[in-house]
C-alpha cells in the first residue's frame, strides 16, 4: 500500500489569514469533529507507544518505499504523456496524407 497526495487545494486560505472570529465559528461548527479527532489521536499515540520500535521501523520503511513509488509514478506519468503525444502526432500525420 502506498500513499499519494491527491485533490490538494493550492489556493486554500492559510489558517493565519483567518480572523479570530472566523476561527471560533469554524471550531464551534466543527466541535464534535474536533473532539473525535482528539480522541482518535490519543488512541493512535497510545497504540504507537505499545508497539514501540517496530512501528518506527515499519514507518521508516513505508516512507522510503513510498518515496520510491512516488518517483516511479511521476516518471511513468511523463512517459505515458509522451507516448500519447507521439501517437496523436502520428495519427494526425496519417489523416493529413
């Protein structure tokens, strides 16, 4: 299993750009979500403590493999894009003859 960021919003407003009133409104509207997140985060941290070094080792390996996967994925995407462009040029040449 590998992780790849998708649907990242580059135009997202930074938290520091929001007014204090806006932040309070967001926190109030999402209060239950924030509680659930805090609870899940605590459980996750407790689990990591119980598992210990084996988790850290597995996480390092995952990150290493994920970086390699990401590099391969980028190169594959470029190769496929070039192949499509080449095929498109070839078909338009055939159609023009």
